[in-house]
């Protein structure tokens, strides 16, 4: 600003000098403009020349990429240089952006252009700074400036003239360029384009053209892309290659098309630039663009099961095929790449589920669906470029809640048929809610009954077994009734509600009376057959024991064959014992079935109980001990000796007794079956007579002449037809009774006609005639006459029943009296035998083995043995007819004979010591036997006496017989009460003897007799104890209870209170008896003896009272336990075991199995059942 002021001030003070400076500035501007024009001409000429040259070269030569790049970048660099060198510099100076010339340089150039100015202008400019302070210099400069004032410095530069030589250099390339543009623009355009796109490969025009057949050059990452190329032109190359990624590959020819070529880019991962080549010619560059398809990286499925299944939620990784319970909620979580949309497409388009993108940046989508049916589904992924290439298809299987599977198997009680054991398997896929038994009772001749149901206990698991023991007694089923039933189960379906499944209806039919009778007859025959077979086996075994005994008598060593024979006998005995046990069970079942069909009378029940005890006694514990002893001797390799001989003899005797007991049981069984059938027939006759009377009453009421009959004609006809049917049924039932009477007669023949059964043929014929005439009168509607005949038939049937009862009662009374007489004779013979044996025993004690009398006494012993055999046969014959003679009585007979046989053996061996010992044992058995027989005789007499006061049949209750006796089980053995009476009689005899004053031999004989009686009582007491211990008294295990109670009441010492020997506290009584025996043998009859006897009697009475109370308790317990344990067939136990095993297997099934496989496992178990 100061310079401007200074310049302005100078100009005002020195005008000439200011004008010079102005001219000098104009000169510099023109100088810059001249440089700019010349630079433009040079730059344009040079660049256009190079442009044309470069285009010509590229157009004709098709320069390589490197050369073209050099041309492009060289031209670009030259253009920049030319601009900066020739255009930008003067232009910047012209616009004062930079200074090219200062005043002095400009003055020198002006001096060169104008000689007259020379150095004056330069000097003036140099002295201008000093002029401010020196006026003289200033005046001199003004003068010089005035001299140059008329000169225009700018005119010294002729721009046109100076630039004229350069215009030709610019005009020629411009003209060439214009000509080319006008007439052959492709010349410039193609060259420029190829140089500008120096990276592209260009080839000279070929005589053919490459044609890309593909609509688009786009591929997808990782997917093969096939390039189809066609060649069109006058000449076709034989081969075509492709150049990319620095390599050359050959295209394959399309078969049958010489101008078609193909190349496959294998799974490109990025864009591919390529060029085709053939016959030395190259195509332009092409670009294969590689796009991204939507891609599913992974996914997981979260399954939420319905609550009722009890299954925990589950997550499945990368598993699209799903099998889930119906009603489950499925949530898919997808992780994708290059995906904008995802949908689950089902068969029904309306059910398509569009997944929501929770994080589209990361490609995360979520879809949820509740599964209600099975169907396939697709995953559809989409982006702007494409859908997913391959279909992603899965199957969604909805497993519907299966209905429960249920089986039912039933087993009936084989004895009473009053119980049904129901069982089966029940299973469901997830659980059960109810299990119910439905049933309907259809009475005989009824089509429909009342329906009822019972809830059953569900298994704790979803698959298991159930069992129910069904007591049919409350249903009051009658013979011929049918029970239809089925089991129904409900599941816990929480989607559609519980579903029910029921088994097929099953039917239980209670056999009719006729069927039951046929079955009972067959079973009774089976029991009788087994008894007969067991008796034969016992007889065979007895013979084999005898043979073995005889064989071993002459041997010192036992051979292998001998041992094998004895072992075989042991096996036979074991089999026979099993057969006896089976026979006992069959007999008990038979009695139960018979009670069900027709309850026994009290007398018949007593006989059945006595026979049952007899059969239970067949398995004698003592016999088992003997066989066990033989087994032990064989195991010890014991050689035959006296001990083994004695053992074999005892076993032979035992088998003989068993054989006779079996024969006796068989006879008693047959007799009892006969009596029971007679009772049944009599009962049926009375029942049928009652029905006939009721039918007669109906007939009279339906008489059309009856004034009380108000029914219409149609109703009367219907009732008449019903009456006729009932009458025909009554006739049929009477025909059945006639057949049963024939069977009864045949049974009596098998027992020797000892019952005198009369079929009552005349009465049968008259009854048949009455019933037939009644039917005829009914057909003629003459009801009054028909009713009369019906009443007549009923009366005759009553008479037949009464006659049968009277015959059986009379026969029973006569037989009872005969049995009493026979038993009295046997008892007398037995006492005689006992006295004779006692006398013989005393005689043997007085002789030695060398005494001639020894042989005579031996013959006497043999005679006594023969007498004993007669007693034995008589007793066995009586025992077959009299059940009150217990098995231990017959066993005691065998024991007696065995001892007598041993005595004979010792006599033959001249061994009087052992002979007398065995005689003493035989006499003891005789005394015991006499006591037992006396007890039985007393009871038989008491029952016979009591029976005389009972009303005859027809006067009292139907079916009841006289002679009830003292009660069930009483008198079957010598009880404490019987012994008390005998002890009281013995005490009276001792008391009388002590007061009689007798002495000497007579006194000794009386004392010996009393001692023997006391001994018999003591031994009977021991036998009673043994019976109670073994439970053979019909009271089971009450022996121990009796011991405790008797010990409490009568225990005089410490042992008694514990019930010594389980005999009801009788241990101290036996000791007191032994003391009395000792006193009597030693002829000590003192006051102490009499007091002891009174004490014995008191104790016996106490034991009797205790026993009586126990009997009452036992009876009450028996009455309270009328319901018997059901007996099911063995198949039921096997079935139950199989089901339990199957349940365990079901429980062991892995819980991770799907419901389908769990169901398959269950079906497999059903198949292998």
C-alpha cells in the first residue's frame, strides 16, 4: 500500500517516468501472452501428433498390454509436462500468480528490441531509488524518460509474426485428426479405447467371431458354471482355448456341433476375467461375475412336549427330520449366510411359516409351529440374487397319542369256580388314568342282565401288568349262569382328551348241575383209581422189600445190584408219596366242589372229615424216617447186618399197613360217595316235588273255569304255554333222576349191595305216568285234571325220597350196631390174647434155651401169632366200614404183629432174653390197642344211644340223619375226656382193692392187672401227645398252643408250664402214672398212692377242659374262615411269572427311546410271550 502511495506520489511528481513504467508493464503482459500462444501451439501440435501416432500404432499393431500401458502413461505424463511447461507458466505470470520477469529483465529485453533505448531504460530503473533523495538525479531520470515517452514497448512483440512458424506444426495434426474423425472415426476410437483399457487384451479382428451362448455371465460361489461358446464366421478354428488366472485351458467340443465349445468353471470362489482364443486370434475380455446364494450354515430345534407326556424339553442340533408327539411346540433357530428371507413351506401353502430375522446382519432367523399332523416341509432361503440351490426338505412326523393297548387273560378257580384271576398287560405311550372292569351277570334263561363295574389298580408305570383276584361269591352265581366281562382303560391324552380301549368281551359260565355232576363223577373215579393204583404199588413194594430181605439174609456183602435194587425201591417210595399227596389234594378239591353243588349234611360232613384225616395219615412220618434211615445206610455203604434186616422188616410191615389203609380208604371213599349221592338224589326228589306242587298251583290259577282268573284269553294262552314248557322241563329232570338212581344202584353193587339201594321202579313208572298225563291234560286245556296229576306226581316223589332216606338210615343204624358188636368181639379177643401173651412171657422167663419146654412154648407163641392175625383181619374188615377207628389203631395192630414176628424169630434163634423183650413190647401194643378200641367202642355206643333219640327222616328236617354223635372230630382218637373216665374207673378199682383186704396171690394178680391198665393209659397219653405234635388230630398246629395252655393249668413243675412234649401239659401226669405203676408192681398200695391217683384224675380233667375250649375256638375259627383259598391251574402261575418278567424288561427299556421304538419294544414282548 505504501509502494502504491509512493508510486502515485512519484507519478505525480515525475509523469514521464511513470509513463515509462506503464509501458514496461504492458510489455511484460504481451510477452507472457506471446509465450502462452507459442506454448499452446507447441503443446497441441506435439500432443495431437503423438495421439495420432499412438492410435495408428495401436490400431495396426495391437500392442501388448505393457506397451499400451507405456503409451498411456507416457502420453499422460507428456501432457502434464506440456501443460506445466508451455501453458501453466505463462498463464500464471499473466495472472500475476507468479513472476517470470522483473523490471530489469524486462528493460533488457526492451533494449534488445529497441536499439535507441539501449541501456537508458535499465539505468533509469536502477537510479529510480536514488531519485527520492536527489533532485538532480530525479531531473535527469525525468529527462531520459521524456526521451523514451514516445516509444510503445509492447509493439516490439509481434505475437502473430512470432507464432506463425508454429501454426503449421499444430495445423497438420489437427487436420489429420479432423480427417480421421470425419472419414474413419473407428480408427481413433478403437485405438484410443484399447490404449485407455490397457489391461484388456485386444486382438486383431479375426475371420470369425466368438459368441457367448450363456444368457448371463453370472455364477454362484462354489457351484460349477458351464460356459457355452459358439464360433461364427467364414473360417472356424479347430480348437478354442480360454485364458484366465494366468493359465490357458482348452474348451471341449460339443459332440455333433463343430462350432460349439464348452468349458466348466469348477466351483469358482470369486469373479473371473477371461479371454477366448482360437487360431491365433483372441476375443475381448469377458467377466464371469460370481454371486452368493443363500446358505444355511446350521440350525437347532427346540422341542417343547405337551405337559401330559411328562417329557422334558429337548434340543436337537442340525436335525430337521422330527418325530414328536402330537401337540408339541417346535422352535427352529437358523444360522444363515447371504440370506434375506427364510420360510418353512408345508404342503398347504396357507401353512407356510415365515421365519422372523432376529439378527439379519448375522443371518439369524427363528420360526415356531405347533405340530398337529405329519407332513413334509421345505426350508426356502432367498436373497436378491437367488433362492437356495438345493431343496432342503425334511419330514415332520406328528406321533398321535396312541390308544392304550390292553390284554386280558382269565383263569378260573379249578375247585370252587367262585374265583376268577384276571390279568394282562396294559400300556400307553405316556400314561393311564383309569382301569375299570365291566361285567354283566346273565342269569339262566335271561338275555340281559344288570351291568356293573369295578375299578382296578393301575400299574405304576405307563407299561405294566395288572392282576385282580375276583371273588364271585357276592354275585350269587347259580349253575348255568353266565358272567360277561371286559376291561377298559383310559389314557391321559392332553390334546384330544382321554381315549379308551377295551378288551374283547370274555365270558365265564358256571357249569350247569348236570355238567358239574359229570365232572364230579369223573373226578371221584380218578381219586378211586389213584387209591387203587397206590395200593397196588404199595403191595409191589412190600413184595420187593420181602425179596430183598430174604436175599440179604444169606449175604455178608451187598452187591451193586442189591444196592441198586434198594435205591430203586427208595425212588418208588418217593414217587408213591408224591402220588399220595396229589391224591389228597384231589380229594380235598372234590369235597369242595361237592359242597358247592350240594352242601353235605352234618353226619356226611363228619364222615368226609374222618376220611380226610385217614388220607392225611397215609403219609406216616415214622415210615419216612425209616426210609431216610435206609437211604443213610446205603450212602454209608453199610453191609447187610441185623440192623438192616430189622429195618427192612419194619418197612415191609409199614407197607403192609399202608396197603391195608389204602384199601380201607378206598372202601370208605366209595361208601361215602354212595351215601352222598343218595342224599343228593333224595334232595333233588324233594326239590322237584316242590317245583311240581308250585306248578300245580300255577295250573289251577290259569284254569279258565277258575273264577279268580281275570286274565285275557291271550294272556291265558301265553301262561299255558309257559306251564307246558315248565312241565316238560320237570319231566326231563325226572328222567335225569332216574338215571342217577340207576348209577346209585350200580355203585351199591360195587360195594357188595351192603346198602340195599332200591331203584323203586314201580314208583318211577307211576310218577312218569302222572307227569305224562298232566302234560296231555295241559295240551287239552283241562287244567284242573292236569293239576291233580301234578300233585300226585309230587306226592310220589316225596314218598320216593322218604323211602330212600329211611332205607339209608335203617341200613346205617343196623351197620352201626353190627360194627359195635364186631368191635366188642375183637376187643374181647384182644384182651384174651393179651393175657395169654402175658402168661407165655412169664413162662419163657422160667425156662432156658435147653429146656424141652422151649419148643412147646415157641409153638404156643406161633399160635398166638395166628390168633393175632385173625384179630388183625377182623379189625381191618371192621375199619373199612367204621371210620371212627383211626389209622393209628390199625398201625398199632401192625406194630403188635411185628413185635410178635420178632419174638418168633428170637425163639427160633434160641434167644429167650430177646424173645421175652419183644413179647413185652407186643403186650404193650396189645394193651395200647385195647385202650384205643375201648375208646372207639365207647364213642360208637354213645353215638348209637344218642341216635335213638333223633327223629326219623320225614319227621324232622329233610336230609338230617339220626345219630349225630358228640360233635365233629370227637372220638376219632382217645381224648383227654375218655382217659379221664378210664382213670376214674381205675381209681375206683384201686380204692376198692385197698379196702378189700385181699392178700397173697390173689392180691398180686389184681395189682398186676391194675398196673397194666395204668400202663395202657400212660401209653395212650403218649400216643395222644405224639398225635398232637404231628397235627394229626385235625387241629393243625394247635398242639403247641395246647401245651402252653395245659401247662398253665396243670403244671406242677417247671417243665409243665412250657407244655412239655407239646401234649397239653401231660408230662407231669405221665410221671405220676409211672410212679403208680411202680408202686403197683412192687405191691405198694398206700394212702400216698391213692392221693396220687386223685391228683392224676384232677390233672386229666383240667386238660380235658382246656382241650374242650380249644375245640370250641377251633370250631369258631373254622366257621369264620369259610372262604377257601382259590386254587388256580398251574398255567396261571406260569402266566404271572411271564408277565412279571416282561414288566421288568419293559422297565429296563431305555427312556431315551422315542415313543415309536418304545411301542415296537412292547409289541416285541407281546410276540415272544
